[in-house]
C-alpha cells in the first residue's frame, strides 16, 4: 500500500526536509498539507505537488484520502495534535521532542493505542546506516563491555526574539530540547536504558530565556558512563560520537550538515577507517514508516522511545535546577 500523507505545520523543517523527502520516498505520497495562512498553504501545495491544502487541522484530518500525518508543529502543540489525529484514525509521525512532559507523552501513546494507529517519533539519527552499523557492532559484543560514550552536537544558531523556541513555556527549553533530543536518543538507541542523569547548562553566549549550551551526564543501567554535549554558540557545525569498550573503540565524526560521517573502528579483529556518505534521513524514515504500516518491519522509533527521551530531558533540567543527580524511572 502507498501511504498518503498529510502534513500538519508545513513550515520550517517540514517545508525544507519533510515534504521533499515524502515525494522521493518509496511507498509514500504527499496528499495534503496544512498551515494557518491559506494563501501560503496554496503556495506550498503547488511547490510540493500536494493535491489538497488546508488552514484548519480539523479539515485536514477529515480528508479520508489521508492515511498518516506528519506533525511538525511546535512542541507545545504536539500532544493536542497527536490525540486529535489519533481520534480521526490517522497514523502519526511526530517531530521530536515528542512533547513537553511525560504525562503528555503517555496521553499521546494511550490515544494512539485506543484508536489502533501507529505512532513514531522523528529520531532521525536512528535511520543513518552509520549508527545502525555501530549498534550492530555493540549488540554483537565487538566492543566488549561499554565503558564510556560521548555524543556532541554543536553548531551556530540564532533564535530571533519573539519566536516560540525562546519561550520556555512553549519550547520546554533550549538546545537540550532541540538538538539534545537527538543526542540523548542516540545514546539510548545504542547503549540502552539510563538510570541517572545530571546537567550543567548556560545562556551565557546568546542571552536567551532558554539555554544555548548544555552538558548532560548519564549513568547507564549497564554501568557505562555517557556524556551529551550540545551548543548553539560555536562557529562551525560538528557531530561526534565516541564509544569506548573493554574490547574496542568506535569514533564517528561529521562536520557541517550532520550527514556524511568519517567512521573509525578499532577492535581485536577490526581496524578500519571509512567515509559514510550523506543520507536523506527523512527519506529513510518515511520509507521505514511505510514498511511498518505494511507489516514488513517493526517501528524503530516508537512513542515509548519518545516518552523515555522526555523523561531523561526533563530530569536533566530538574538536575540543573536543584544541583543534584536525578534517577530515571524504568519505562521498559
């Protein structure tokens, strides 16, 4: 079956990356989009080849030609929009971070389960073949027991005054809620459950209402230590993953774009360095989603993974606030 998509919040990421990816992803088709400005909706529909356009979420969800929706609205609207979409029987792909807090995430999961629809979250790094290869090496025991890991996502980024991302009541936070959601999820994806977290953060460089720089330290349930570094205050983009085990080491590095990676693997049996080409991660994600709906694969980025991600992030903010480590609940 070809999955026919409706896009809710067709600006920003959806405009630049989501809708172009749907149009080239095998097994997927862009059917409709929704933005509040009807003239802009019409313009975007023409640009991306959508058959229908709306300025009301209820109108889009009433379109029976739509199988699934990509929710790309601001995070403070995710819970409302996911529940409404589920009640209309639409399968859902929700942008990260999943929601503002764990209670919202659970309400979203419950609504999708009650209405028999699939919910996945846009944790894009899970869909890069570089990290999938690394996960297999870890799961196969090629690195032995994991001792330490570090993820760094750094770039220069400005949030203009008045934009929702600078309002903690609407964004939930700064760089940690944005890029940090990817960094934390990559650690969870590769290393498993987190048992404890603490964070140091600042708004020193940008003078925003939300943090521009953060370091999160995590104790994994397998006793490994992990660090997630993120910042909007550095002049060049950088994405780095380092994993150190008792039997080997893996380092993946990417400069501007977070797409093409240089991968170094050192174990007792492997010693290699190679370049991993750029991949369209949204395309990979949409193709995976359609295969899941066709019962060909199991969801790789479930609502539960989104809930755990938010539990860790919210606990990191609490740690920075109270000045001590916070234990993470077990949401197996």
